[in-house]
C-alpha cells in the first residue's frame, strides 16, 4: 500500500506542477496562444515534462459557460467529507491526515493499440503514459469482429489485460456489432450469408458472436463495459438484410440486446454514434434519439449513450450552449448514462485551438450529472488514425491539449491535501468523488486505509481507528 501511495503522490506532484500554468485556460472561440514544450527523446528517461517546459494559456476572467460548469461540477462531482480518528476508543486531536485521490469515479479513458504495445519496449512512453494519465482503456482494433475470429488475435490482446490492470486501469471492449461494409470489420462467413440471402444463418452468426465475445470477456476476464452497437444509423448491412424497417427501429437490434442481456446480465452496454456532439445534423440526431427510444421501449439492457466526439476542424465545433443542449436532450430519454467514446480534434488549424476546445468540451461534459466517461481515441500522433492525436507529438513533446487535459483531471478535479484533526478528532474537507488513499499519523505511528467517496449528496463520514 505504501509503495502505491508514494507512486500516486509522486505522479500527482509532477502533473500538478505541469498543470499550474494552465489555471486560466478558459477560452472558447478565441483560443489563447501557446508554445509547444520540448522533452527528451530517451525512452528510458522520464516522459513527463518539467514545469519549465510548460506553456501557459493566457486567460482572463472565466467565461459564463465555465462559471456555470464549475458550479455544476462542485454540485455533482464533489462531496463534503468528514474523517474522524480514534485511538483506544477516544477521538484523537491534532492527528495528521493525508488524503490523496487514487482513482476518479469518472472514467478518463483512451484507445490503446495491441500491436503498438508489443512493438515498443518496456518503459516506452506509450506504455507508461497510459497508466499515468488514464484510468480506463479500450483496445483500438482487437475486438472488432473480423479481428476477433482471426487465429491468435484476441488471445494476444488478452495477454496485456493484466499489464494494464496492474497499472490501475479498467478495461472496456468495443465494438461487439459494427456493420460497416467498407471498414473490413465483418468476417467472410457473415458476407457469405448476406450475399446468399440466408437470413437464418445470418441471425445465428450474430447471436453466436454476441454470446462468444461477451461470454469470453465478462466471465473470464471481467471486462464488463462494452460498446455493443456501433454506428447503426449509417452502417447497417446486416439489419438491412434481416428487416425492411428503418435502421433506428430494426427488430433484430432488440433481439441482439436480449441475447447480450442473457449471456452477460451484469455487463454495461452502450450504443455509439458520430456527429452527435459535432457538426449540425439535426435529422441524424433525431434518428439517434429514436434508436435509443426504440431500444428502451423494449427494456433492452442499454446502459449508456455514447457520442464519438471526433471533431475534424474548427468548422465542426459546436458552442458551449449547444453542447449542453444536446447532452440534455439525450439525458432526457431515460435513466441512462452519457459518455464520450472517441474524442479527438484532427484537422484543426492550430494545436492551441484544439487544446482550448478539448478543455471546454471536457469541462462541459464533466459538469453534466449524467455523464460517466470521456475517452480519447488515442493520445500520441504516431498511434492515431489521422496522425493528429490530442496530447502528444511524434517525439512525445506535449501538445496544448495535453496541458488542458492535465490541468482539469490532475489539478482542478484532483484532491490531494494534508490537514489535522480538531479537538473532536475530526478533519473536514470537500473532495472530488473517487477512491482515496488516506494516511493518518499520530506520534510517529501511521495507519493507511483506502476508501471510496461516491455520493455527492450530504456528508460522507469515514472513521479511522488506530
């Protein structure tokens, strides 16, 4: 426990130093300027830049959207906490309490590439940063249907699950069903059934795939969070072969969710779609809402609505108010969580503008009470589908987006503090939701405990007995 706590404190200290220069980053449509930092290219050296390398976003008074978001974050992502220290049945005054956030309750996630993992050596920044910056990962390609059935592919991915878990990361899966006709994601036997108009065979292939994938991961590896249905609105070759209904109201969808609910009743399942929190495609948003409503009307085990968040240039941005309105619309569809599943900003005119947009987009999302996660679709230019990831250049120089992300996740939304108990043996504070390492010191004696803070309402009380 002590080693883990010391590591967390050390990481927090370095990241907080980096984040300090960013406290004023609140730009919207007129992003501030920044100069990229430099870092060593030695893979064996520390990959975390020093504070002297940190660019600063020049910000003034916070914009109205940010003031509103910060109020919501305090309401929904923090809680009053009281820690009472006892020894021999009596409260202990003047005990030192060290409180360090180990893991956010919220999912801060990234796509992770299996092939890249094996192509780089131990200690490479790609392997180390993933545990430093995130608490969840999803494999970029290994779970796609065609890859899944190729010999050795998913078995290879399975071998790094424990590597990631040892670094404090949760593992998610994606996608179970993706019907894109041109992305090489469907296996040959599915195409053969489609071309032969063999509906019975096609239905069984999909059902068997759902049973096999979820059965393997949920039961054997504890991977319980899944993007179950991906890009159904525009890519629907299987449902088109099985039904004449509109893609967002196709009966096979309910059948697939029912099979998933039978084989993995504890799994968290989501639908995932693009151009919902980017661009202005009102009919597309209407159809996505209809898809969610269609599934929920049949009591499908749908737990999350996912929005990809790819924003390919400034012209695809939406305003702060519009982002909030769209989140509110989908939150109103039912008792369901909202997640951003594939955020990036390829094609922005400047990396400063991209970083400022990441800052604003993530803060508004985090401020929504129904939001549960935010995932970057890669974090390094060399492992990104457009070679333009949000956080790092090819030589691991941090981008403005890195500093925007760090100042939010590891500064503004990170509790790391030390205090002393009062005459009644109590130490009170307001803390970010998540799992904590607590160290209590009295007369040189220490007690280390781990507790979770999960309820933003009222006051949570922890009693620690020496």
